[in-house]
C-alpha cells in the first residue's frame, strides 16, 4: 500500500532509475483533479448531439498557459469517469491497472447500471484514452499525452483493467490540484453547475477578497456555445445550485458583466497553485 502522505509525486525506484509515479491521497468522500483540468475547456459544457472532433485545437484555460486538444471532444460526464479512476488509482502506483467493472464504476459515479449506461461508460473511457492533450506553461510542455494508457475490457463480464497515464501524477505535484466532495458533485443538476464547482473550489474567494471574473472570460472557459443571454440564465441557475449546496456563500453578476464569487469561511482554501493557475 502506498503511504497516505507523499512529499513527492515522483520517485526513483529499481534498476536504471526507473520512475515510479504516485498520486497524493485524499479522503474517500472526495474526488480530485489537477487544477488545469478544472479551469479550462478541457471538459466543457457540451450540448447533447454537438460533440465535435478537435484537431490540435486550442481551448480556453485560466492563466498564462496554452492548452491544445486532439480527439473527440470530452465533457463533464467524461470528467466524472476520470475522477473515479483517479480516486481508485490514488492507493496504488499509477503504473498498476485499476481493476473494476462497468457497473461498479457507474454505481460509484451515482449513475444507473443498465446496458445503455455500460455502453456510454466504455465510450467515455475510449475518449479519455484516444484524446491527446498538451498543456504548455512558461513556453515549456507541462503535460503531453493521453489520460488513459491502456484499457482492457471483457465484453462478456464487463470486467475492466485500466491503466492511467503515469505522468498524470506529475500534474498533482506541489499541491496543484483541487478536491471536490463527491456527494455534492453528484447532487448538482447540470453540467455547467458541475464545471462551476471545480472552478470555484480552485480559487481563493474569501469575504475580504472575493473572486471576480468577467462573463466574457468565464464563458469561453466553460466551453459553452449558448447565446450570451442563455448563458447568463444557465450561469445564474448553476451558481444558485452551488449556494444551495454550501459551495458558495454568495454570488453576484454586476451590471458591468463581472461575476463575483464568495466561498463560505469554513471552506478549505486551496494552496497557491505551483503553476499560477489562480489569482
């Protein structure tokens, strides 16, 4: 068993200085992901039937960074899948396969476990495997590759063996990740509210120093292709859901088109991101 506390996500082991990568450990009630995944259009709000094929397409990301994606567009459902796989991989080396089943994964994700859902899950894992992403910071590639390295599936039993890209562990280095309460995420009713949950939890948004972001900046980050009027409506509903769940203490959209967000005092304030993704 890998120790619950790790000072480093990267260590040397074995002959030839082979690298062993390990994720940090978080409580069973939580799910976690690198902040760039939550502060960008990597897992956008996609209207049903409008998923696009991307070819080295640059998507919006918070901060002075560049994020390019090649492959079938992913969405918040695919992030649910990745979050559950990361959660299971946190107690082992990332080079080891996550052994599970379609129905077990779906149950833990709060979804139904019928044939349609099992088919969807297989397609979601394939998207995570087939997509190639490149995150560049300060002119250097911080991460480049797919999210899943191997996917083995027994078509009869729906038993899964899934190996995440081991280099994902490096994205968690320096505390550059955000935790979310799984029960809260599952209670959120829309993809936009789920996206906003990751965004809000990735920022310091205190009563003394609320987080402020322009609507014109926020909308591209979500990946929404709705009209500005419709997006405002969706945003208001999503923010109100976060307030009802205790994620936000208060929120406001000013007449100047600025979104002002305040988290409860009891909320865990994230550490300053290593790569500067938050204000």
